[in-house]
C-alpha cells in the first residue's frame, strides 16, 4: 500500500508508484517533459518503464542521459539547454542523487538564464518559481527527493556547492522500492551508509529539535533492521522497502535542525 509523506515537497511512497509518472505529469499540466537519467539506470531498464508510463499518458518527452557523478555545472547546463531548446514544460529526473540534483539544476535553467554558477550557494536562492519537477530515486541513500537544494560541482573552482530555492525545488517525489531490487551490494552499502550518516547527524546535532530526533531515530531503526539484509539479498523486497523508507526519512530529518 502506498503512503504519502510531507517534507518541503510531497512524496508518494510505495511499491509500483513510479508507474504513476505519466499520470502525475498530466495532473501538473506537463505535456512535454525532459527526462534526466544516467547511462547506468538506462542499462538497467528502469528508464524504459518510466518512459512507457509517460507514453501511455500521452506525455511527450525528450531525454538527457549525460548525468555524471557529483554532477558538474557544465553537464547541468547541457540538460537545461536541451530543455529550453525543446520547450519542455517540466522535468522528470530518474536515478540516484546525481540524477535528481541534475534535474533540480536543469529546472532552474528552464526559467533562469545561465551560467548556473551565478546561483551557487545558499545566499543566492532561486526565488522565482519554476516548472514542475518530478523525481524518481533508484537508490536508497541521498534523500535528494525531499531536500530543497541540489549538490553541484563548481568545475571552475573544483568544489562542491549547491543550488537552492523555489526555482530548483522538487514538485513531487515518487519513491518506489521496486526500482532498487537487484541493486548491486556495493551500491546498496555505499548509499545505505549515506542515509545512515544523514540520520546520525540529524539525531545527534546540537541544533536538533524533537521532530528531527524522532524521524532520524526511526531511520536508524529501519537501517539497523534492513540494510544488511538488503546487502546480502538484493531481491529481498521487504528489506528494500525498509532501507528506502529509511533513506527518505533521513532526508526529511536533515530538514529539522535549525
């Protein structure tokens, strides 16, 4: 059974919810979308399912498959420029944190002029609302589906920074544990420890409040129960669901400290 979570943006959680991508696009008035993903997700056949959902709903799409790890600003600008050229009215980002963060940056560039570097840092908030962005995570780790900014590599200065604000915000997250079934053990472990760090930091922060403590504690409980199981058996759907729920809750918990 699917569940609805609320963070800075709504989240629909449950096995199979990714197949609602086309339906959700039409609900947001998206008739032509830019679909952002990396070649690994494409090779795994995950994007085919999402594209089929869009096609079934009558949503046109153009694809950008050039997502890179720790996405550099220039690749984000490539994606944004493609969206502008194709006159899309929304973005669907499919994959891990790098794909989702690329989607956030590309969304910003649909309605804000490049270069992306002028929007780096929390002091340069993108306050102009942008076009809709639906994100579909395929790993249980970053929590980027529920955080208000995207981590981007500043290629000129060779540092990681971020873009933030309404113009880069997620409109809806579709969190489907089915998409993580069969994820290799090494990726399961590394992304799981990403979620673990988020949960621990949120729970132990000197700025923690009761909300993030409670949510972070639940994320830790789920990871303790399910992460090793998911590592040992990638087809264990209960464990996959538990670790993905933990990653999302850990992402939500990060929003708590003030």
